[in-house]
């Protein structure tokens, strides 16, 4: 009987150690010193076509879109912003945007003060950010751009 309790006790200790290792915050194990320059270098290395347009803004070009990446300080925010051409400020477009925003939790689409259609996604990076997060964000944002374009094309018969 005592060997069974010893085995149970050893298994319990192993599980407790495993849980403590697995519950260490992932960010602390993978934190990287990401700043504007390291993000720029990383995205270039990943093959993105980038132009530095200010001390905190990169312009990324794809075959279909232009994305501004704005990095506000080491522990600030990263914003992904794209302006889409050819959409007018109408009641129908507001309804389309409302449905799009309702279905998508990571980005938001709106008409800005100049009446341009904008898609924006923000990420607060306080507490750490990894290169994998940057790639994931880019993939999510580009996917949202495609979805928004499809929604408008389908809704407006373009």
C-alpha cells in the first residue's frame, strides 16, 4: 500500500512541476526587444515591401493594398491602417460597415473626417510582443482587408 501512495505522491509532484512550468507566462519566455527598427528589419526579412515614411510609420505594399504600420513607443501601440479607394459615404455604405464591424472583432472599418474608407487594427504591446505576434497581426489585417473588399463588392454588385 505504501508503494502505491509513494507512486501517487511522485505523480502528484510531477504534475505540480509540470503545471508550474506550463503556467509561466509565454511572453516572458518569448519576449523580444521589439521596437520600430527591429519590426522594420523583421518584416523586410519576411519579404514585405516596406518604406519608412516617418520615425514611427512604415508603408507596406502588397499587390492589392497599402498598409501603414504605426509604432508608438516601445510599450505603446502598433496600429495597422489602410485607406480603401472608391467608396462613397452613403447610408448603404454605413450599413455595410456596421455589419462588417459587427462580425469582425479584430479590426474596425469607418469613414474618416475626409470621407475616406479606413480599416484599422490596433494592438497594445505593453508587456511584450514577439515576431510571431507581428506576423499574426499582419496576416489578420490583410485577411480583414480582403474580407472588407469582398463585402463591398458583394453588397454593391461590383
